[in-house]
C-alpha cells in the first residue's frame, strides 16, 4: 500500500485537495436544497404542509396532556403569492427555554427517541415550516405560549441560523393571553391557496373525521369560516410508550442500545430494554450467541453484537404488547364520517392489533355509501396514518394497493381489473402504529409491508361484507317495487282477455282481477 | 275452426275457475325441442313424446301469461268472424294492449307458437297466417284454385309461366291438382331452379320442379305433401352438399322439426328421398369443394349424437361421418365446373337411373 501511494503522487494531492472542501453539512442547509423531501416542493403543497405540521403538533400535545383540543386556524393573504398562517391551540403550552429550540432547530423533538403512537415522529416538521417561511419571505416565526394559570405568556420571534442549525432570538417579551394555556404560532410564507382536492380545507375536514374529539375552526383567505364540531367529549386512549420488540431491531440500533444501557449484565439488558423478553429467553439468547449472561453490555464488541442479533432473530417471542396503540375506534370513526359525509349507509371496523418488523400496528376501516355520493366516479379513498390524513402519493400507498387488490364486485361496487372500485362510496382506512413505515420523510404514502397489506385487506373486506348486505337489501326493496308494479300493469290485462274470451260481465271481470291480485300477492310473500 | 274456439274457451274457463277459487292458474305446453320428439320410419315424421312443461302464473311469468291470453282472445275473435290476421298484423294488434304489448315480432311469434303447441293445431287454424312466400313451381302440373271474389274454379297451368314460375300461396288446403308427371324435384337454391326452368328440364324428365329457397316454409311443405299424396308422386330432394342442406332443409321437409313437432303430422313429406349432392358425389363427379366451417363440424357432431332421424338411418350416419372425415362441403353450383349444363345432361339423368340408392 505504502509503495503504491508513493507511486501516485497525483492522487495524494487530489485527496488532500478534496479534504479541504469536505466539511459538515448542517441539516438546515440540507433542507434548503432538499425541501421537497419534507413536503415543501411547491407553493401549494408548502402551505398545506405547514398547516398539517402545526395541527399535528397541537393535537399530539393536547392528547398527551389529556386536554380536549380546540384549534383555530387562519390563513390570510398578505400580498400576491404571500400568506400569513396562524395556528392556535389550547394545549399545555411550551416551557420558555424550549421554545427557541423547538421552532428554531431542525431535528429537535420529543418523539423521535421513543416508541409510541404519535402524529409527528421526527421533530422536523414545524421547524421546517419556519425555515421555509424564512427562506421565502425573510420573516421570522412568531410564537406565543402559556403553560398555566397565573404563569406569564411568552412571545418570541425566532430566526434560524441555517449554517449552524441554531435558533437566533429576535424578540423575547411577555404579553397578555386570554386563556389558561396554549400555543399560538404565526408565520408568513410564499404559497398558493386552492379549494378542492388535496386542499387545506379537505385536510381539515378529514382531520375532523379521524379526530372526532376535536373542535376546529378555520378561516380561509376569502373570509369563509368553517367550524368542525366534536362529536365526543372522550379523548382517545392514551398511547403508551413501549420498548422495542426484538423482532424488529437492527444491528446499529442494538449496538447503540448496548452502549447506552444502565443494565449491568447482558441478561438484564435484554429483559429490560426490550419488550416480550423474559429472563429465560434472555439466557437462551446468550447461550445461542455463545456469550455470558453476566457480561457487561458495554463490553460487547461489534462482532459479538452481530452474533447476539443472530441469536435474537432465531428465537421466538410473543407479539409486542398492543396497549401502546390508540385507535380512533369503530364507532367514533363512523361518527366522524357521518358528520362530514352525507350518505345513506355507514359501516366501520377496528381490527385486532398485529405486528410488522416487531412494530405493533392496527388497522381501522369505514365505508360510507349512497346518498349524495357520485355513482359514476371511482370511490373516494381517505387514508389516515396515526389519525393524520394522507393527501399525496395515493398511488404509491399500501392502502391504495390493498383496496384496489380487493375484489369489490362481490361487495356491491363496480370494479374493472385491479383498480379503485367505482360507485357511490367513500372508503376510509386508518393505520395506527408506534412507527408508521412511510415511503419518505414527507409522510405521504405507507410502505408495502405484506403484514400491513393483509390487515388492510381484512378490514376493508369486513366493511365490504356489511356494505353488500345493505346493497342487497336495497336491491330487494327495488325488486319488490318492480314486482308490485308488474301486478298493477298485467293483472287487468288478464282480466280483460278472460272477459273477451268468455264474454264475462263487468262484475265478474272485476272479481277475477281482485282475486288474482290476492293469489299473486300471497305467493309473492312466500 | 269451431274446434279451436272451443279449446280456447275451455282453457280460459279453467283459468277463470282457478282464479276465483283463489288458486294459482297454470297452463301446460308441450316442450318444443329435439329432445322431446321420437322418430319411427313407419310413422314417417317426428312425433312429440309426452314432455310438457307447466307454466304457473307467478309475478315473474305474469307478462307472458297476459300476452298469451290476449293472443288467444285475438285468435277467437278472428276465427269467429271468419277473418285472418298475418303474424305481422297480430304483432301490431298487440300495440293496443298497453304495457302487455310486444316490442318485437319475434316475441309475438313465440307466443303464437306456444298456443299452437298448447292446442296441437297449426296457426292457420288459429286464424293466423305468415307473410312468407311458399316457394316456386314449374312443370307438368295444373293447380286448381278458387277465385277469391267469385269462388269459381281457376285452372293454373304451371307449364305456361315461360321463364317465370307459379308461387305457392300461403294457404294450400283447398288446392286440387292435375298432372301426369313422374316425380317432384325439390331444389334448394333459386339459381339451380332457374337453370332447370330455362332449359325446360321438367319437359325432358317429365317432372314438377319446386324451388324451396332454403328451409321450406310450412306452406311449401304442406303443398308438396298434398301434391305427392293426391297424385302418388315420389319426391326427390336436391340441395347443397353440406350439413345445412342435409339436416335443416331435407330433414325438416321429410320429418319436420323439433320446435314445431305438434304440427309435423301435416307438414312433413315422409316419402321424400335425397338425390344429392351427397358426400359420395364429390369423388364420383370430381367436384370442387370448400372446407367445412366450424358451425358445420359442430352441427354434424350434434346431429350424430342427438337427432332421432340420423340415429335411425345408418346411411345418413355413414354419409355424415364421411363428410366429417373429408372436412369438405360442396355446393349445387359446383357441377358447373364440368360445363354449365352438366347437371342437366349428365348429373341428374345419371342419378335418376338408380333412385333406389337415394339416401333415405
């Protein structure tokens, strides 16, 4: 090697040259160049992503502190192509010291390091919105927050230093706040406002369906005000945080966990840091991996960690606990749907929890049918992940695939090949998980895990069976009506023919008609 | 005719009584298909086996039930007034029946066929006549008809139509015949008929030529039957050499059809025999051929298996199997390959030398 290098001085010079240019890339710089990865591809989508991130955070915060959420959202047009967004909640508020970091630093958050079902996952969303606003308008994000009665409310204006990924505080004062607690954010951004498909108002409407415990008021740039009212005062079950399940763990994470654990022995590490690992199974894992159960976890070298992982993969464990999941609930999902979709028939189902790659998840589905819904167009598919509506990349999503791979003809909808069915219906699918596998960081489509696709199919099939019962009943009613009109039409013709052939008197003809109706009516009911 | 009215009244009375006893009325109709006929060469035609289907009046059958009764009422009316109605006219009468009216004539024709079968009569007895033309006649025959207005007898000499022909009327029951011809030659195609007329073949062979124009109509079948019965004439049939010519044309003329088995008794010509073109003729006369179509192959397979007529006659089984094996069919006009008048000068005289060998 040595000789080789000395023989190629040009390459050395090149390497040294390169080294001069190599430096750390700040996450904010990365975002500036790759904002499409986070859902800020164009003005239209940027505005809706901002609303989405703000609403997700507000709802997560309210639920964690068991507060029934009241949200106010306002979008005002400042000038051509520029909007001011205001999102206000009655949540627990944010401790003063945390405010700058949460809004002025990307990848800072409470949710990334724990396994529990929350809307946000990475701690990137709202600060990304702030950064986008700053990049397009130069204006800082404004935050007002109060954490309780008698506490002061703090007002901040924050600028993000993109090279350092650090907040720059522009203003920090105390202000008046009407209310006991809550957070209000205001930011300006370049954007485009539209109604209809994939719009902000559609997003909020769907949010009202999947979060029937939320009160939401929305003021659009043209002044239109919409109120979405809660249909229940019960908060959803609080999702619990769980330890990772050994089935889903990867080597890098295992090594990190080994380094950072407080456990003194390998056996107790396995028992305490993972769910569903008993001390017996921990010992047998150690045996399989040829490691001492008493070994210090921190001493396990990389190669041994590999062996340990292999032993874990070979062992069988109980499925992870499912009390970490918080479904909407079939009744409430149906209630939410009834409130926002005008149809004749509603059905819903919540499936038992299941597991993919060691992560527990749960699928819920609902169908609304008939009424004012369009009979000729493909059904509207509303997708939710952890109660958040998914508006983009429908075609790439496991939910879309599962629905189109289901044979809908047997459930009373039209379908050509493996396409989205056609008919007067709305199909809703919700997947709740401690870690929803999105295909990208902008969280728009769910990855195609076979376990997930199978569960979604089972859920929509169950709804389909209920739908079919209803559609069949409807047909029966129609048939009955048709048969009844048949009697009205043709019985008199028979009477007339008999009269012509047998020269009946009018009275006899009439009597025959009446009797024939009775005979046929009787046989019809059999 | 009065018999028909009586039957209609009886059926209607039964229905009327059932209804007023608050019971479901029903009618029974013979099943009209090849599966419900039998064939005995001594009898000479397809006879109905006993199969009948009962049609109860239910919500689902009420429309056709009402239509059948209205059609019966129309028939009674027509017969009582000594009138007639064409099938097309009957269809138009139904336009006064409100919701029970027919949408297409095929619907009213089917109902008519059902009533025929129900009473075992032919539609002329019900007062209904078809529009279809009966067929053309040329040769040594005088038909004695009546003048429709005066009732006076008219003699029609079928030798005197020149290059034209006498048309068989739709109703033939009243016709009488005078002839000294030796046989009747029934021909499938108008083209072949024209050739034979043009060259006065009937004079040469002393026969009566009849053009059937495809599957013979009821009137044509009945005409041939009455003529051959009254004058004791053999009937020879000359069609294309294909399953359609053999089974749809020849067999229907000779023994009738499965669909209208209730009237076969009157509309068959059991003494008919088959002159040609036979599968054997293809080799014997070196005739140019066409390959069998898929429908032909299917038809051969089907009749070998299901047709009581074919199952009775080994000769036909042999002929059809030979054709299936060759995979070829032949047209009447193929004889022209040896000269336009080959059929007159050679083929027909040749064939007529050995009528005993004609297919049954």
